C-alpha cells in the first residue's frame, strides 16, 4: 500500500543557502517536526520548526544529509547538501 502525499506536503520546499550553510522550509501551514540525519541514519538534529524558520547546519561536516519533515498531514524527506 502506498500513501500519496497531500497537496500541502507536495508544496513544501526546502531552500538552501550554501554560502551560510543554512536552510529554511517554505510552505508549512503549522509547526512541524524536523529530523536531519546523515546517510547512515544517524540523527544529527531534531527540533520543531515553523514556516520559513532558519535552520543552521554550519556545525555539520561536508556531505549529504536527509531532512525529514513531519507534519499532521504526513512526512516528506528532502536532500540537504553541506558544501
């Protein structure tokens, strides 16, 4: 059984600023739980976020990470790259 994302989840965008090593999530209607993990599934950051709240990954090593955004409407995963 597959679960189709709602329109609100499909509208979520993760916008990165590679110069300042941070990102924000656009399209949240309410608060969401954010979990950032490395590709080995080690959780590096877990916090509640609101729409367009700045999230810093400046303390992370260079590499690729997964940002899991959990809302009442479901869960979305986005790729984050620290350069």
